[in-house]
C-alpha cells in the first residue's frame, strides 16, 4: 500500500443539487453539466497518480460508477471542517503518512499540482493550495491536527488567511501551491478555463 493518500470531497451527481450557486444564474442543466466536467477533470488528475492511494468522500451516498479506481466513503460531520477532519483522521488511522485533501470543483487541477502537494510535505507540516476567492482548494498534512478545522468561517474570503496565521502562531510550517480558481458561482465559471472563449 502507498503511504501517500489523496482524499477527494465530491458531491453526489444529482440534478438540481449540484453547483446551486452557479445554477442561480445559469440554470440547473448548465450547473449539472459543469459539475460533470469538473468531476471528470478531478478523476483524470487523481487517477494518473501512481504513488498514491485515492479515497473519495461523497456527500450522501457512494457512487460506484464515479472514480471506479478509488475507495469510496460518505462524509460525516456537522460542517465542512468536521467532515474534513474526520476524513484525515480516518486516513491516518489507516496508516498513511502524508495526506492531501482536495475538492472537486477545480477546472485547472492536474497531476503536477497533486505531486507538488505530496512533495511539499517532505519539508513542511502543512501544504495548501490557495483559491482565488480567499479559501483553499487543497490542504495536506503529515500528522493529524484538529485546529485548522475548528471555528472557521467556511465560504468566507478570509478563511485561508486565518488558517495560515493560526499555523504560524503555533510555530508550524507550511508550503503553498499555485493559486487556482474553483468554480462556485457564475462569475467563477465565466472566468475559468471551462468557459468557451
């Protein structure tokens, strides 16, 4: 078994329930199609990693036809922070040494970004992929810490800066990947590589 784990958080592909903020302006059909495209990009990026195990955590139930090469789980926890923490906890309890977690809404995700995240943990306690909206699209750790996931303003533009400051205050180290755009709103989509120019 590889000692490196990539965790993917994915929404179940249900019409009318994915990318709801995107759907407000572009409609359910377009939002569904965009999320299908994002899942395909995510799946191809993580499948190409030979030296990593992949776990996919779905919001409601396992979908065996998505990410067929990965082990499937269902997210548990009252908010995003607790759901991420419990996924990391499960991974470390299973014996993995380095774990990175990503979402499934990144049009520019690729194998290189994921490899850099794993390599970053050779030198630092944490690795982050900052998102253009002030959040982060990737978090990685080589030992379990709960504080990054507690009492954070999820979906707020300050969440990454607050987390970063907290890590530095505890005299822990972090490395950063390139800034990427994750797609949540119509504006995100229109400014992304998925939008046909």
